[in-house]
C-alpha cells in the first residue's frame, strides 16, 4: 500500500514543481512584454510631440536646416522600425539628433521668449524622462528573466517550454556626450 502511494506522490510532486517553474517563467515573460509595451507607449507619446517642437524651432532657426532635417529623419526611422534592434538603433539616433536640437533651442534667444516652444521643449524633456524610466524597468525585468532561464532548474523548463533570452533596450554609446555650443 505504501509503495503505491509513493508511485502517485512522486510524479504528482514533480508535476506540481514543474508547473510552478513554468508559471514563474511565464509570469516573468509576460512582465517583460508588458514593460516593452510601456516603453513603446512612452516612445509614441514622445514622437507625437517632436513635430511640434521641430516646427517651433524651425520658425526661429531657418539657417539650421540640417539639424532640423536630421531630427525629422531620425523620428521617421523610429516610427518605421520593426524589430527591437532597429528600434534601439533608431532611438539612439533620435536621441543624438534631439541633443543637437535642444542645444539649438537653448542657443536661440528668440526661442526663450516663445512660451509655446518652451512648453513643448519641457514636455519633450519630461517624455524623455518617462522613456528612460520605462526602459530601466524593462531592462530590470529582462535581466531578471534572463537570469532565471539560465539557472537550474529553470533552464530545463525554459528549454522544454521554449522560453528564450530577451534583449535589453539599450541606447548607443554616443548618447549623453556633450556637443559644441551652437549660435543662432
């Protein structure tokens, strides 16, 4: 009688533990998907502000057409990106173009007098801060998920269930470097 109970309890225990491992990995996977969707939502709201900022700056800085064109092209590249890698590269280029654009707006004294341009500039800065926080959360969840699927016994369940490593959302190396001051 006792042996037959063990034949039932051992497989039931293993199945329960396997279910727990699967549930934990699935939960982390869904958390990373939701976090990436939040990054996308923040990027989309940010990209909706950019045409207004570019238009406000273009009204006062006609001679800096190259900077404005670069920002427009970078925004278009982000909107057309299909994969996470393309999105990361395009976001990096957009951040680079925006840094030049912000320096131009700070250098132009006419823009400081324009309340609309200042308000749009602040909204873009706040949107960038939200993007940074959303990316940070996504990267944290992704790192935790990747660590889980690489450790025993989660790696066995990940292999069986088809869970794969996720790529963190990083910006390029040139973001954050200072640029020479521009004059209007």
